[in-house]
C-alpha cells in the first residue's frame, strides 16, 4: 500500500510538473504573439511621428524577463529555498517557486497589452504622447540642486544596485558609473596601495556620472595586528573604532593615493560615499548595539569638560559626586530607563557629535586632495524619522557636511516582522513617513544640493517584500520622492546576471524587483514620464517652503515618542498644497528668514538655551510663531526656561490642531492661485499636491493620492474664473471634478 501511494504521489508530481510546463509553453506562445503585435503597432506609430520610447522600453523589459522566467523554470528548487526564508511565503514557498516563471510571463503579457492599448489610443488620436528625453549619461553633471545635461535640461537618474553594465540592460534601465574602494587595498603602514587598484584607476576613463563607494569593512591584516584596539566599538558595515586616531590615518593612506587619480572624473561626480549606513547604537536592546572603546570614553570626558566647565557643575546636574572629569564612568550600552536624565542626554548628544567629527574628518581628507570633490553619506533616514536616538545620527549636521544629500530612504506597505497594525494603515496606502519627512527636512537644511538615494528601498527591504506588488505603488513612490527633491537613485537591487542566473549575493532576492516585471516596467515608464517633464518637476522641487516645523534634537533625545509628535504635526500640514519645511536653531541663525513665513512648534518641551534664544531672536526680527502650551518649557536637563516673548513678531498660542493649520496657512504670503478640494471615505485628506507656474503663466500641478480610499476632488482657480485643465502626460482635457484611486498620480496643466 505504501508503495502504491509513493508511486501515485510520484506520478502526480510529474503530472503537475508536466502540466505546469505545458501551461508555460502556452504562456510563452501568447507572450510571443503579444510581442509581435506590439512591434507591429510601434512601426505604425513611428510612421505617424508618435514617440514610442516607452513601448520600446517595455519590449526590452519583456525580453529581459522572458529570459528570467526560463531560468526560474529550471531552478524551482533553488527559488523554493529562498522563498522559504521569508515569513510571508514560508508556508507557500513551494507553490510560489513553482508558479514564479508563469507568474513572470503573465505579468509580461499584461504589460505588453497595456503598452499596446496606450499606443492604439495614441494612433487613434485619443491621447497625445509626449516626446521622451534621452539621457546622455556621459554628459550629465550636477549644477546646483539639479542634475543637468549639456543642453541645460534637468534629468532624473535611476539605476539598480549590482545591475550588469551591458548595453542590453543599460539602454532603458539605468547606467550609473562608479568605483569601489576599501582599506584592504592598503598593503602596509607606509601606504603602499595594491598595484591592481592603482592601475585600474590610471586606466579607467572618466566614464559616466557615478559615485565612489568607500567601504569600511575588512581592514587590512597588518592594521588589525598592529592596532587590535582599533576594532573596538565596530558595528555592522563598519569595522573600525571611529575615535581611534589610527583609523583616520588608515583612511588617509588610501585616499591620498586614490583621490588624486579620480579628480574631475565623471564616475565620481555624485560624490565619495563617506560611510555606508552609519550607526552607533548604544542603548541596551537596540539593533546592532554594542560597547565603545577607551578612546571614545576619553573623548566623552573631554566633551563633558568642555560643556560643563567644572566638575561641580556636572555633579549638580547629574546628581553625582565625581572628584574629576577623569573619574567619570558610564556603562555602554546604556540602560533605556535613563532616558530623560542628564546622563542620557549628554551621552546621546555626544554620540551624535563624535559621528559628525568622523564624517568631517573623512570629508577634510578628500578635499585635501581634491578641493572640488563631492561627498555624500548613505544615511538610513528612518534613524531620523523614528523615535530612538541612541544611534549617533545627527541628520542636520550630516547634511551640512556633505555636498550631496545622500540617503537610502524607503517606503513600505507591509512588514513581515511586525505584528501590531501601524497607525498609518487606517488612512494611507503606504508608510510615507520616512520618505517625506526626511526629504523635506534635508532640503530645508540644504536647499541648494541634490538628493542622491544610493540604495533606494521603495520596492523591497529585508522586512518588506511583496511579489504581487501593484505597479501603481511603484509610480506613486518614485514620483512622490521626485517632487520632494530626489535627483538620482540606485534601487535595491539587481542580483541577476543577463541570463537570469543569480550572483552570490542572494540575501533579499526572493520577491524583489528582478522577479517583478510589471514593477520594473512601471519604474522605467515613470522615469521616462518624469524626464519628459523634468523642468516642471524640478521647479516643484525648488518651491519655497513657507510653513516650517521647528525641530529640536534635544526633545528627540529626551522623549521616547517625540518623532511621533513631529509626524503628526507634519501630517496635519502636508495635504494643503503648500510646501512644508523645517527650521532648527542653525537654520534660524544661518538662513534668510524670508525663506519662510511662519514657524509651527508643537509638543517640543525640551530645548537648549541657545535653541530658545534663536527662536526669540526670530521673533525680535519680526518672525511669526504658532506654539502650543507644551513647548519650549525646559532645557536639556529639565530646568525651567524663560518663556518666549512676542517682541516685534507674532507669538500665537494654540493647542487645537485644526486651528494651528488654519492659522499657519493664513500666514503664507505667496499667492495661491489654485484650490483643490478633497473628500474621501476616511474624512481625512490624503492627496499630496504641489504646483508651480511655467513660463507661459500656467500652473503645473502634481497630485499623488497617498490614501487607501478613492478621493473625490474638485479643482478651481482662486480668482473664481473658469478653469481649463490638461492631463500633461496623456495630452488630453481633464475635468475640474474628478476621482483619484489610491496610489494614482496625476500631472496637470491648469490655466484660465
């Protein structure tokens, strides 16, 4: 009987496999028919002078994934093992892996049909396609807060991490250049560099716009043997003690010999990446937390001495009885119960300062050998927008130190590891907090710099993977990021070779973009659309930010949910068609206050005396502040502060969220020619809209529905005159009253 069932099971398995193979052949045949039909329509459209770049890119994406599907069909067991590692697919990994090749083929067929339908509409004159901008990657450069081509047009760049640089994959899917460096190339303490590396740099052409990756893993063996203490305090992606002087000397040994050879080269124009995902968590129980070196403790004692001047003052504040600064002892990682105490604040602020000093030291070395070199840091922006503050990240200072705003910001709509339903789920289609708040903050700090996301995580992260992602999500996230300032992007990630086989780095591969043809296709189409409209979108990126939120790292360090409060303040203001920004003590002191009209302060009880004084000086100079009763009360150690006074400005007290929004908008001095009214089932606005005026006096309006419900919208002119609306991408008239589905994106021209 057992043999019967065993034989029967084997027969059933081969029957299923045979059936799947036959079905795959049917899909392949259908796919080929769709390809031929689209190719025929493309020829017809070309004869009519219609731009077919988007459809030709779809054909290329289809061909790429046809190859990938064939490889996946031959490697079901391999894919099964990878899907099995994901919580989402753990129980269905076998079925998902078996269906993957046919899933990819079905997705390819769908996008081919969509391309065919759109082109048929264009041929029939029902839509009017735009001319697509072709990017010249060899002649693309940074100019101010834009990346421009030699003809002066701004462009937005997209590529994928680890994608092979062959024409087949670079024509439509990105062609960033770059160079990888690591201190393991330093052969001895005299600074001898591996000849292979030097030869590669000497012979490498200037190439295309790109970035230099400065790796901080695997220091050379001689260094570890001579300075074993330099490895204390290391963290993931970072094998050094940043406070050990030998560490920075090792960096200079490498950079002094390499930077001069890279000077003025296109492949380094996006900048030297000073650090990959820096973090120095020092709280018990935090991710990747750990101890620090004696060099760090010594630096901390010196920091305390400079800040408090004498030990008696420190003892009074800390409630301690140290005999001298040299006698101070703290335990790292630090117990989280200390949050809100002086010792917690002093350590966590110091942890940020020492990180800043490391970045500045690297920047200084690079500029010692190339004064014009650009730099950036791949900062994990969620470390700013989420609550914890034990990681040593001071986003404002990092943004100031570098000439390019670097990051690896992401967005998600699910989390394989999270059990609790997050707050945003009730109103939105995805969690935009990290993306929107961090980009608006960094552009407030440095409005004249480009943003380069060198490891984009909109499509997948270690925690977020969805093989069945909808293309609308891809368009919405990349478009939204671009309106907020994103100029160049390298998306995570492309672990396949041209033949579909996998590279060694397969972690994070299952349910990622190279298994999702419609997602890659939509990303490509989105960038083609954005580059066709780059002048207008570039202008939206540069919009004045008249409403500013006051941000204080003092409150963020002392309060365990402060960034949740910042999120709520930002959310309350972001859906009104007015660009939102931030101010800090440094922004108030360094920037022209005419850049904004009003500052909003909510739930920010702790500030330093100098932060409070910067706000007071703003009021003396005629500034306007809306503040609640919970803000600007205590210094970093909980001591009472002198209340703010109106002086020559306006100091408006309100604890009502709706009233705060209304007053803030009433203080905006810029003309607001458009009115966009929104209603949805959630009774909470969720359409993020921004607009600018073109050279003809028309308003160019971008709208993204971030909500999880359909939005009913009504668009009108503020002067009451009749409105004429055009869908720019489709070249068609658009009604003034319309609906937008969740994740839908519109780009409209509005005129009288």
